[in-house]
């Protein structure tokens, strides 16, 4: 909501006062585009399954992959028996 607050206020004010500024229009579109980046970073930071999948997909992060333990099929079968 914060990422859309400034752009919506600007769009409303330019529509009301009939003002056009290409620089401000560009800043509005940058703010709107940052919403996607911010939501992606939030999902990675907040939800553990997203972090774990990202760690598995990044081949250059061996330290991160060694620290995290992802349970395999054998672990699931053993825990079901016990």
C-alpha cells in the first residue's frame, strides 16, 4: 500500500489540476515497478519455503546450502514409522 500511496496521490492531483510533468510521471512508474520487487523480497524474507527453494536454485551459494537441511523422502518415511 505504501508503494502505491505516492503514485495514486500524484495521479489524482495531476488529473484534478491538469498538470503534466514527464519527470514526475517517470518517478510514478518507477514507484509502481518497485512494488513488484518489494513484494518479491518480502516473500523471500518472510516465508521459509521460498527461502529454501531460492537457496537450492542458487548454485553459487554452497555455504547457505550446507547450513540448511531439507528433509528427504527417507526422513519422511522414518518419521512416519516412529
